[in-house]
C-alpha cells in the first residue's frame, strides 16, 4: 500500500487488531489484514460521552431522525427492552438502515443524518451517519470511520474508498456497515484511515484529513 504519510497511517492502523504492518519502505507499507480486524483501543469516559452527543452531522434530535427512530423502535421493540441484547440491537440497526435507504446513489457529497432520514438516499457515508444517529438516539456510543474496503468475490478483488460505523457494544467497538449489508457472503477487509471526530461546522476539514490519509495505491496478494 502506498500512502502519503506512512507515520500517520501506521499510527491509525496500530489501534486495530488484525491489521499488522509487515514491512515499510518509505511510504510503501506491506500489511497483513484479517477479516475480523477491530479497534482494540479503550476510549475514555469523555470520549464515549462525545460519541453519544447530538452534533451538527449526527443530529439525532432532529424531528426527521426521531421519526426514523420511532419506526425502528416499533419494529425491534423486544430488543429495546433487553439491556443484554446490545450486540443484537447493533445488527438490527444495520439491517434496518440497509432497508431504510431505498435509493442508493453517489450524487450526495456528504449528508447529515437528518437529511438522510428525509431523502432515504445516499452512499456509504449516508448509511454510516444514519446508523450512528440511531445508535446515539438509543444512548449507544457510535462513530463514523472513513477508509478503504477490500472486497473479495468470485470475480476477483476490488478496493475502494468507504465509510462505515462503529458502535461501542459490550465493552468493545463493533463494526456496523449497513451499506454492505447485502454483501454479507463476500469476504471484506477494512482499512481505516480516519475517525470522524469533528462533527461540528468544521466537519469538512476532518473529511479533507481523511482523504489525505487514504492510500494512493493498493496491491493485493492473497
């Protein structure tokens, strides 16, 4: 993998168990990746509080998102009442959002959760922000990750820019990717580049940083 800044890329990847830097030559990194890679860092209580907040981007207090929350809560009411079913709730949010966005499209640049709730359209970023919004509305810490997904199917391997969500469930970060819900049968490898930590008016700066941290080139060897 060729990156712009190897030190920054390694610093991000080192937090994920299942992603190992095997070799480095300048800005060229050789990685070993597992399908079950996960962030094993332990967030502080302050960080978890931050990832439960209503923000400019994850605006779950808006009426449009609250209506979606009501629909979800009605459909999965039995899980809502069982505090021991957090992992199940996470997968249910993933399934619900995958079905709720009825018009997948790449015409949006980056929509907030309330816009997604209204338009029911978008690409992976829209899936991830709505997922995070529903989780936070249920008082589950959630965040948006921007990076690269590598998908292995019968016709070969593809890699492209992607966004997904991570929810803090049962003491660990769990990846929730509603945009890829219908592709469960495929092998998927996730390379994180940036955690969207600026969700305020300056969120675009965070997106620029994420793009800068994305790989310039990827060569895949199985």
